[in-house]
C-alpha cells in the first residue's frame, strides 16, 4: 500500500531561499531519475504545508497554469525571492525617518509584496490548488488559529480564499508587515497575522490533518490508506536556517519591552520548530522503531549569511542561496533517499 507523502516548510522570511534551493534540488533529481522533464514537486507529495515564507512557497508549488499543470518550477520560486527580495524588504526614506525603530507602524510597506503576489498567483482560489495543502495564519479579532486547507473548501464556501490573499496573510509577520484583511469568495472577512506566532513549523499540523478521513477522500486514490497512521506516511520537514543568534545574559538582563520585542519573536519561532521536531520524532519512533526512516527533518544553517528574516541585500540573498547549496552538497545521500522513496511511492 502506498504511503501518504507530506512536505512541510517552516517560516523564516527571506531565509525561505534556503528551503527553496533544497526543494529545487529534489525536483531536479525527480526529473533526472524519472526522465520526465515536466516533473514537479507537487506531483510527488500528497500534501504541502507551510507557514509564512513556507506558506508562500506552498502556494507557488500548488498554483496551476493554464494547462492545469503547475505554473511554477521549484527554481521559479527561488528566483522570485532573489529577484524581488530587496524590493519587498525596502523602506522608503520618509517612512524610515518618521517610523523610528518601527514604533509607530510596521517596518515595511506591504504594497510591494501584495503586487508581487498578485502578479504571480493571480486570481487562483484555494479550491483550485493542485493538491491538498495547509497554510497557517492567526485571526487577531476572533483570536483563533486559522488553517487554510483545500479540504475545507469542499465542505464550506466560506473556506475558499484567493491563494495570493493566503500568502499575504501567512507572511504578515508582526512588526515587519501590517496585518492582512482578506475575504473569502463568500465574502466573510478575516484579520490575520503570520502563522509563525503559533506554528512556525507546521509539520505537526500537517500530520494531524493527514490522519482525517476528509483528507483521504480528497486524495481520491484507492491505494492510499483511509485512515493513515504514522507507519503509512513519509513526512519531509524543512527548516529555514538553525543558526540562531545568541543572547548574552549580561546584555539581555537590562532589556525592556522595546529591545525584547524582535528577539522574542525569533525565540518563539525557533523554539516552536524544535518542539515540533521533538514531538514528531518521538511519535514516529513510538509507533514503530523502524518507522523513523519515514520522517525527515532537514535543518540547514544560514552559513555565512545573516540570520535576520528581513536582510534581503543582494549579498545576503546570495549567501542564503549558497547556504542551501552547501546543505544539498553535504546531505546529497539523504536527499536522494527522499527522491527514491517519492518515486517508488508514486
């Protein structure tokens, strides 16, 4: 019996270049090993999940073109970051002067990001995504977690949103970008911030979703299990760079609210990712010790790049790209193991 295959991508701002490079390598190997030049990452995963920058990548991988096939290659997604990162994370001079330390409004204007998302994702709806997906965000008015999920669109019109609005919402990182105000195709509004505030690593959320009967129905594949357990899953979870900045005690003990704000966001995001990894390792191994081979946590470092989520200078983006390539070179055997497993499971 075939296994359920899941790809999960962490949040991390411009550091999304790193998992983007890794996934582009996996996709290229899928093409080489199958002899199919049209192979895409979405052909080999039953679900793709993402938070923040991982949510943007998810939306790109699952956007259909006019021919019904994926509109973008995995390399196209990397190029979107490299071509537009500096523009997205730039501050107009007037805003820089008036918004000292980001105390009065979000650090970056969001119009550039919205324009790029609209240009690339167009008017594609969640219901039209090529595969089941799960993208996280947090509703600040109703105070609840939100999971944008293609499965839900089959049951409720109120759950159907434009992919570009989903990408905007999941990446609305507090202090960096203003919250997103979006409406479903039914017209109900949501007011959202970055899903990284509660699930920077969405792997556990994706795992839970893949165990539901509704998910199994939407796959429409009689060879896939109706109620998949961990022994019937392959889960590939990718981080955005684990080289967290240390915070010396003698320095931080004097900090107040303003100085703690951004470091706290970084700590919460990295702490969540590590916790989810721990939980999944324990769950996969507890069900069957041999089952650990079906869970892959790919945790690259940022290498010589800076760890900041918003440092999108050409030099730093190139360093992030090189960090992704270095991870590929150092872990080629593991990545090829994933590729072989995906092909065998197809």
